[in-house]
């Protein structure tokens, strides 16, 4: 092969890598939680509700939950999975509007794994919240769209962002957002 053919071949290979790097990787929410935290969740005991007359009221100082610290550690952990850092991902979820412009369009939001997250307390753990800002002007998300599931595609970064509704350990620079449609595997 001549040198010019090698240069063309190398250029084609680099182009193929660039295209592949920007091809969205579809992920699930559990892939964003570190393995040891998932294991800790699996190993916590089931909650027991004692409604007998002599039970200690859990809203008093007398109540002692031996697993409260473990739950709190999991629910507040900002530990992340670095595997998808700087990767274009595609992930389903619901929006929680954070900033709205004068035309009532959502300009920033949290993407969350289930409907109602962040509206009810406690919010999901930070490694289960994704902060999305810089929503493109042509995207017409409205507050009422929080009831709709979406596919979000964009580049994931490891960045903590706090808001009164929660703290996100990830950020996505949004490329597209589309209505979620479940597809059955055949």
C-alpha cells in the first residue's frame, strides 16, 4: 500500500471512531448507581411497621432505627459510576421542571427515574438524578409535561448540581428529547 492509501485508511478509521463515540448508548437507571450501593440496598431488611399499643412512636427521640444511617448513606450518596462519563447516553425518565422562561417553557430540569420524584420527599439519591440545563430554544417542554415519560439523549458528565428539590450527581448536555414509547423485545 502506498502512503496516501494508509492516510486515507487511517482517516476512515478515525471517522468511524468519532461516529461510534457519538452514537447514543441506551442505559438504565441502575447502571448509574455504584454496585456497592445497589448491594447495600438489597441487603437492608424490610421495614417493619409495629402498630401495637406499646410500640415506640417513630416521630419521637425514643425511636431508634438501627438501619437509619445505612438508608441515609444510600439516599444522600453522590458517588457515581464513571463508566459513562463523557458518553452520549439515551435514558428514559420524567422531567421535574426547575427553571421556566417568560413563555412558560421549561429551561432546566431534573430527569428522574419515576413519576413524582422530587415532588415527594425524600428525593431519589443524587446518583439517580440528572440535571439538564441549556434546553434548546426549539424544545417546547411545559410544566404539565412532567406527567409524561421521555427518552433523553445527550452527553453525560459527572457534575454535582443542587436545587431546593434535590441534588444531582450527573449532568446531561441535551441533544434530543422525545416521547417514551415502550418497545417489546421479540
